[in-house]
C-alpha cells in the first residue's frame, strides 16, 4: 500500500528509559575508551523513542528509516545511571518526518538534537533488492 500523506500529525511522542550497563558504554561500542554511555547507544535509544512514537500509525507495509541526524551529546552518563530518551514529531513534509529528540538523566539534558526519518515501503529493504 502506498504512503498516504496526512496520516501522521506533529505532536506524536514517546520516551524510552534504561539503566546504563556495560554493553552501553563507549568501550563496548568501540566509540571511545571510557566506561560511560556511548554516543552510538544514545542515538539508538533516541531512535527507539521515535519508533515507539510512530507505533501503530503506519500501514504494516510501511516503515521509517533515518536520513539525517543532528545530535549534541552534552554530558556523560556513568554505569548504573537511569537515562530517559524522548522524541517528539515536530514536522511532517510528505514522507519526511522531523523529530526533536532529547535524553535526560536526573532532570538534566545529556543529549539533544533533531532527527529526520523517511517513510518507506518495507519491501524495498528485502534481501536482494
């Protein structure tokens, strides 16, 4: 089924909360040599919040993929810290969805930015295509 503009509206939002573990660290992810939440994991958690915000809103034959990321990782989150990743859909332009994203720890921002995702037909990403 093709994408139908107008199905999604700004204001959709969701949050994901996790406790930082060894597997979330920059060391484990190969993105640094310190035992704090790695930036790739920050982005993955923010993407999980975006996916959660869109849950149930698209035809099952459609999905979204990331196309642009602007992210400031502002402060470290140590092992055992609880972080909360949030995403809010702020703009819909055809297939292009723009989210404002933010991660916080104990009430302070540790990351924030904007991410653009595109609505695509799921079968375009099947193996061999």
